[in-house]
């Protein structure tokens, strides 16, 4: 796809852009040619350039004509909507707040650490000076262990990242397996050779307040998968395959199709059987593909769970007890000092620890209400994955709601058993996204047909079979070192 235009086509491109901005967002090559005065060949170059510049859906008519749909107004690729901007802004503000509050937690823990250290040193001095010199009690090991524990606590206070970069698989309460980061253990646990997956106490404190990080997809993961898929499949792809790889809705798949056309210099084509496909001949030329990203179908990996703390119940009780104690003591100090103490003492011993302790409990409560709808959405997404797999594997035949329910539940590897009503509700959107049909058979059962899906997948296979496998680079005929 053209990233820039030759000067001779730039003025014509501006005319076509003006046409699109005037409200005529749906045009054909003939429309573009008429508006610009360019030949159909040059008009195609301009349209290829505009696809890369603006969001666009590519469609074909029953007569095999290609339509460019830019919507009611031109939207630049990568340009954020107000909703996206607000969502990103909230995320930035939240991250800033998290950083500030973690500093506050660190300072608070350092203060307590200092107090504990003073107490321990006092006890050691008292123990050493209070004896008659003939005591057989050896306090060296106990004191050494105490200092090691306190030193480990101090070190981990400033290590705010609570997970490592590696991950393992966990299973949620509904049986869905997902990737989860390995917890970062305390430095003392690592030195003693303890289980590396056991979370350190300070990490538990931070996760109690802010929750553990989730394993999320790389921003360009879908693009990477599509590129790898194209290189393994003769540079040919159709819309259903994009949906199967990324799980997009129909509208998102249309826009993503044109995005990969622009990103990977592809060409939208219409086959003899009136199927729109992308041709990426240049992308398959390579010395090797070992560095390609793995191709994982949308339904082969469930989304990560939204955890409240990721801690054990005992650890949560311990953290909660400590902060509850701080809240109780600071409340008592506040009540006393506001009438008897000075302003400085009231702020330092009353308001600061009181506000800190209240926020310490308030944030997990807020997050609990925040993750409830996210958990519901995640479950629906996982149900969608299971149904989509069943549909793609059985697209060659008519399938009833009863059969779909049985197939989905029989394929379960520990996942929850889905009810027929849940499946029927989800199918209302999947029918649209996969261009299917819903009907009833002679037994008055609800049945689904995915004729278009099967035709497009079969056409993709046929196109690959006849595609020239010119992915070999050939012999080197010129080298700059020669």
C-alpha cells in the first residue's frame, strides 16, 4: 500500500479528500476517477493511499464492485476519539495516583521500620548490659535473624513491582485457564531457596491496595499474528480469518482488514467467486520465518481474571489487621490531640495516618465495584470464544441450538457448563458478525447456518492452492561488499 503519492497525484488526492469530507463517504473507483480526472489505475493508487491515511471499510456488491466506505466523516488512523482520550487520561491519572500512594506506603513503612529498629536496639542493649557476664544465652543468631528480616523488609519497600516478567497458568472459579504473572518473592525468600512463586509480604501489601497486574495482549499482537498467518498461508487472507484470529466484531474486522492492507502493503482484491480478500505477495518473501510471532486462534486463550488482591485469605487478614490497627490508633490520637495537642502533632500523629488508613481500605472497596462489570464482560467474552470455535469447526453444516449447546459443553476441559439460553443470547451477535442465518427446522428447533462463512473460507483455500508460491528470494546477484 502506498505510504506517499507522487506529486502528480497529490492534487487529485486532495480533490477526492474534499469529496469525502463533503459527506460522500462511500465511493467506488469510478467515483474517485470522475471527481479527480484520473485514470482508474491512478485512482486506485490514490485510494490505496487514503486507506492508509483514514479509517475505511471495504465492501463488495453482488455484482463484484469494490466500495470504499469512509463513514460520515474522515477519521485518521490512530486518531483518538473523545472516549478513547478520556479513557487514556483516566489511566494516566490513576497510574500517577498509584505511584504517589506507593511512595506514601513506602514512607509509612520506613517510619514504622525506624521505630521498630529503635525498639530492637534498645532491647539488645538492655539484654547485653543487664546480665552479670556469665549468662549462657546466645542472642547472636536471634538478633542476626531479626536484622535480616528487617533489612529484607526495607529493601522490598522500595521494590514496587509486585510481579516478574514470567508467567504461569491458573484456572478461575468457572474453569477458564488463563495466564498470570509469577509473583515476585521477597529477597529473603530467594536467599533461603524458598518457593519462587510465593509472594513477599510487601508485595502483598501493594496488591491489597491496587490489585495484581494482569497479563494483557501486546498492543500490536493482532497485527503480528496476521503477518505471521499471511506468511504461512501464501499471503492470502479473508475477513472470517481475521475474525478468527482477533475475535473482532464485524465492524472492527472491516476496519482492521483495511488497516492491515495499508500496514503490510497489501492489495484488496475480489475473486472470481465474489469474495473480498487481501493479497500480500511481498510479505511472504523472506529468508526465514523463525522470528515470526506465533499464530494463536482467538478461542485458544482465555482472558486473564480480574483479581481483587491476588493474596491468600490469611495474607489479606494480616494486611487488613495491620491497617485496621493503624486506623484505630490514629483515630484515638486524632480525637485526643484535636482537643489537647498542638497542630503539628495532630497532623503528624492524627490526620496523616488516619487519611492513609482510610484510603488503604477505600481503594480495594472501590476496585471491587469497578471489576464486577469487567468480570461479567470477561465471562461473556470467554463464552463467545467457545461458541466461535464450535461454529468455525462446524461451518459446513446446519447446526441447531441444541447441538451447539451439546458441542460446546462436550468440548469442555473443565470450563463451566453453558445454559441454552446463554448460548442463544450470545448467538444473536455472532450471527451478525459471521454473516450467518437463523431459522427453524422441521422439528421446530432453532438452527443456524453459516453459508457465507464456509464459502469465504473455501475460497481462501482455493486461492492459496492456485497462488504462485514465489516466496523464494532467489540467488543474490549484487552485494555492497563486492
